[in-house]
C-alpha cells in the first residue's frame, strides 16, 4: 500500500512539473512575441487585455505605472521618440510565473521623448527586465538599466568617461607619446590657441595633423623643455571638461617661464571635437625673444 501511495505521489509530482514547465515555455513564447510586436513593429495596441493583465504594473520612480492605458501611454513615448528601432531579446528564461529578460534597444532619437525634443542622437542600450505572469498574461515588469548612460547617449548629461579620456591625453603628452595623445581626437577637431599667443596664428587648426604641425611641433622645436604641471580636471555640462594647470617651459633662447593656463575640451560620441586654450599670453611674450 505504501509503495502504491509513493508511486501515485511521484506520478502526480511529475505531471505537475511537466505542466509547470510547459506553462513557463508558453509564457516566454507569448511574452517574446508581444514585445516584438509592440517595439519592432510599432503595434502599441498589442498592449491589451489579451497579452496583459488589466492590473499590469510597471515598477518605476517616483511612482509605479498601473493599468493598461497608463502602460500603453508610457511605451508610446518610445515609439514616438525613436525611429529605426531595433529591439532584441538577447536571453530569456523563467521559472513558474517568473521571467528574466536580457534585452538590447537601439534607435535614433528623432521625436519627442517624454517631453525631450529630438536630439538626433543614436541610442544603443542593454538592460534586464524582471517579469511576473498571471494566468498566461503579463502582470508586472521591473526594468533595470544604466539611466546615466542612457541620458549621456542622448547628450543630456556629460559622458562620465570624458575626464578619463582627457586625463589619458595629458599623460600621453607628458610621456612624449604624441600618437596616443592624438588617438581620441576627432578627424576634424577644431583647435584654438589663446588670442595673443604666438601659436594662435593658425586658428582654428582643423584636424590632428594641423595641431601637430602648427602647435605641438613648434613647441618641441622652439623649447629646451616644456611640461604641464598641477593639472586639475573638472567635469562640466554639455560633454565638456575644464582643465586648470600651469605651463613650465624654457625657450631655446634661454628664458624660462611658469604661467597659469586653462583648457576647455569639448567631446562628442567618444571623440574630442574642440579645444580652447586660455593663458597669460603677456607673460609668455615677455620671455619669448625668438
């Protein structure tokens, strides 16, 4: 009798596990198809009671998005705000009524996005979504992504990598590694020396080659030594970095100088696009007898 009961329990457990696994697979299939329709095909009306529980919740700050209509209005911003959209589910798996989705979203910010006018910037973001299902429908979603990176890609805040890039440029310059110093410059970088500086005669220098010939090369040729001291970097808005520093140099004519200077760097899409120098040009001129 005991053996029969155990066998019965084993069979029931197996049937239950098989049913649960089958339901999870159905949930994943339905979920993937629904979001492909919504984002890639622009079918906002796929957010309906066939795919979503009427009490759908998007976990968000400062308050959750609740209900079909609010959920639909929220995601309409993505379809209105971006064109050339490509949404991929990189990996998806689940257990019972829980699903985990690793996704990638790409598009061009060409329209109004939650009140933000089009910037023309391209977005390439990855994130993870935790999902709860109920009776084969989507009940709750909770997205996890790097919002700072998202805003930086839109150009609304400065890229946190900007300071590291400028820091590496100064270190390369200090080491005499000119190719490394030039490596992160945009092919059409606009470089301006301070007005009154002898090297301002070529302003604006366009492109790294022009900077090397018109500025770096002349500095090396005309100086016994030249270095940058006491460099302090300050992150600014609009993808700009401000550097305060001192020039410590000696002309080959024998006169040395130590002057305060400042640099304003502008970056875009991981490249340095502009440079503006500020320096005490009078002090430089007083020591230059070339």
